């Protein structure tokens, strides 16, 4: 045997065998839990066995070719179409339309033929005759051979039909691209099988040259699987990024089940404490409906409820296919602290920082709204200005800290008096203002203000065991009798309050 005869089987058989071995393991280890990965790996293994048989047959005398081709080569070859159609049916999701008593058993009917072939003394699915042509032990191209080629072409055409059906039903650009890859591969397989199967190339090509279509098809399947699982978290090159990301990352199936969750997500959602919980159990209907309807998820703000707290989050996401099922991948950021800070900032923009009552700006807006509503419903409204008597003297005597506490005490009493019937505000210094809407009569407002004066007398402010009396002067104006707008009502109430002050400050003074 010369060097050429030694190297030829290396290139024609051993290299393809190594390719199938590597490709099969690569596909399987990408996701051992996936049915599609296992099926593709099985198909690649069958091609591996085909080439292994041909390598062994090449080494043995021609007398062994008949039995090897019939029992090994023929049996393996007849199993490949069933596995291939099963793979494509799952890719195209046609399996879901099949009755459970048929699927997946229909794809493995050829196993019965294989068993009959293995235990039969006759060679029913392969030629019995081989001739030595150069270095090759070539099969005789008889009727069984051409039947095998024709069946292979029919199967390839069926592959193309299933792929075309799947592509027409594909719901995403990415998935259509996968079917395009499969379609091109299946077309090349069809062309190669027809060309090398029906045309006799003599000893230019090895025996059964059409089996090299398996290289094209397995390469195509592996390429499609890589694209199909391009966001597979089992892939090691994404593992550190996935685990170290401070944002919560979730992979959800169409039922909201969390298929993958990084450590940040497990901590945020307390997944260690809660078993069998779905993402839809944690979020509101708006987020659930958005995902169900496959709407855009970008800077989508929603609320998540755990057993212990309410969490405001911002979500970004996209829709992917994993394990031949539609999934959504979400990146979720906890913005609870930012929301709380924003609430505080918003609150302080409209409220007095000491008493926490609304400030002048907020009060003006609410008073204008109340006047408009009173005007529309022909109702009365009372506007009251409150000025604390002798506050400067009290502040000088006891200090600013006590003065601040007195202001907060007064604000509390005024706000209680308003209750849900209006809005109270601090205008600055020791001056407060509030309005009462929907008052049935002037007398009603007078009684409410007398009650407020009495509260100031009864609820004495205490400092280090010492009672410090708080006097107050009140001025009131009524809509619409004293004014029809904010400024007029304030001026009228202010005049009434200064009239009270002019007559002299007395705790509990009658002001009208």
C-alpha cells in the first residue's frame, strides 16, 4: 500500500468521523436538557456510524462488504430520515398538531424495518454485490440502490416542505433567518444526493458518495442550533456576565415561569423563600398583558410585590426562542429608592420643610381649583388667614428650636381642623392659611373656626413641664360674597385679620 492509498481513507473517512464526533458532542453539550439538541446529536451520531462502517469496510476484504452494507450501513441509513423529520417537526412546531397516540412514534416506524433486516438472513435493504474498482469496493448500482437514492431525494424534498411550512409560520425575524439557513442546507443536500446518487463517477469518488450530504446537513443543523440558542445561558462565555450583573436578569417562558434567574434576580424576588412562583404572580396585569401581547419592553415601569415589600422596577426586554419555545428575556432594575427620593423631592417642592404643610405655590393651585368648582356648583367657600400672636416674643424667650416646635404644633391643629374639607398651608413665618369648601353657610364656617380657637386653648403646648400659651388672630373671607378670585379673597381675609390685630391680641378672641 503506497502513501496515497494510506492518506485517502484519512481524508475520506477519518476526518468526517472526527467532524461528526466533535459536532455531535458540541450540539449535545450546549444544552443536554433540550430535546432538539439530543435529537440533532443523535442524527449526527448516525452519520458518524455510516462513515465508521465505510472506513471499516475499506480496511476489510471485499467478502465482508455485503454483510456490513446490509446489516450496518443499511440499518443506520434507514433510521436517519425518521430522526431528521422528527427534528424538523419540532423546529417547525408541527409536533404540537399531532395526536399524542401518534407522536413521536410515527417517526420511529423504520426501527421495525431495521429489526427485521438485522434478524433476517436476506439482505432486504442493500445490494449484495460489490466490485473492486481501483482502491474502492464499489456497490453494484442495481434496483435496490436506485430505490434508496430515490427515497433519499423524497426525504430531502419533505425536509424542504417542512422547513418552508415552518418559515411561513415563523413569528420573528431571527426565527425566519434560522429557517433560511436550514432551507439552503436542505437544498444543497438534495442537489448533492441527486448528482452523486444517479451519476456513476467510477473510482473518482468513494462508494456511496451521496452520504457526504450528511456533512452538509449536520453542519447546517449545528449552525442553526448555534443561532437558535444564541442567548442560551448554559453557554460558559455568558455565565460570568449573567451572574455578576447587578441588574436582575430573567428568562421567562410563555407561562411566566422563570427558566433562568441570575443571583441578583433571586435576591430581588426572594426566590429562595418562594417555591413554584411565576413572574406573573409578582407583577400587575399591565406587565403581564404587555408580555403576552409581545409588545415592546423598553424602560417599562411597573411594580413587583414580594411577601415582604413592594418594589418599583424598570424593565427592558426582548423576545427570543429557546428550546423551540417562545421566551422573553428581561433586565430588571430596582428603582424603589429613586422613586422614593423623587417623591420626597416632589413633596418638598410643594410643601414647607418644617411643618410639612403645603407651601404658597401648592395652596394657590388648590385654591384656584376649589374656586372653580364652587363657581360651577354655586357653592360657598371660606378662606381663613391665621397669624400667631406674640410669636416673635415667644421665639426670643425660649429660642428658635422651641419656636419651630410651636409652629409644628400650630400646623397640626390647623390641619386637623381642615380635615378633608379643604387645604391648609404655611405662607411663611408665623402665618398660615387654609380654605374650607362646600360650606353650607357662613355660620358653619364660624363654628368651625371657634372650634379651632378652642383647640389652641385646650391643647396647650408644653416645654420642659412649662405650658406656653399660643395666641392667634384670624381673618376670614367668603366666596363669592367677598371676592371671586384668589387674590381678592386673600386681600379680604388679610384685612379682616389685621382688623382683629388692631383691636388687640387676646387668646380666643372673637374675630368677626
